[in-house]
């Protein structure tokens, strides 16, 4: 299992209409970056939450980790749209946050430029109890 500490993020929201008959696709994206690590590498991940992946089944693949540029490894994940609020809430309200991913096992899941992943997770480390939002009640 690989992981990196998330240092910064960006958010993107899209709506597209295409096809015949026309289909509306809603896309939410979290672009995550690590701080520069001691060896100069900055890891990045795009977590893409789209309504066209809501009923995706039959494949163990959740994403692809590209090592084509070893100094800038890049993880892209394709996730159901309903998961977006959960992931977004963690990156906007918690610190520190770690992104973890699990490599799929088997030669069919490894390519010359990277490998497929079966799992992606965001989480926090040990934090003090009661760290939540400030209580502003009178």
C-alpha cells in the first residue's frame, strides 16, 4: 500500500451534456498534492467523482498510478459521485490528511508506465479529542 501526506488541494465542478439521446454527466474533482519530499518528488492525485461511474461494476480497478515521470508520480481515481462530499469534507476540515492507495496484484494490472489500483482512501492520523468545529453558541 502506498500513501502520501496531502499538502494542498483544488476543487473542480463540471456538468456536461452529450450523446443521442442527451445524457447529463456531473463531475466533481479533487486535485491533491503532496509537499515536496526529501528527494524532490511531489506526488499528485486527481480523485474524479462522476455520475457515469455511479453504477460501475465488474472491474476491480479504482484508478491508475502513473510512474511515467518518476519525479512526478500521478494517481487518477474514478469514483462514484455520491462519495464526493465525504472526501471533500475530510480535505477541507482536517489536518494532517493522508491519501492511501492499494496496488492491484497480478501482471495484467502492471504497465511499463505504472499500475492499476483497487482502493483509495483519505484519513487523518492521531488527533486530539474534541478538535471539531468551534462552538460559537452563546
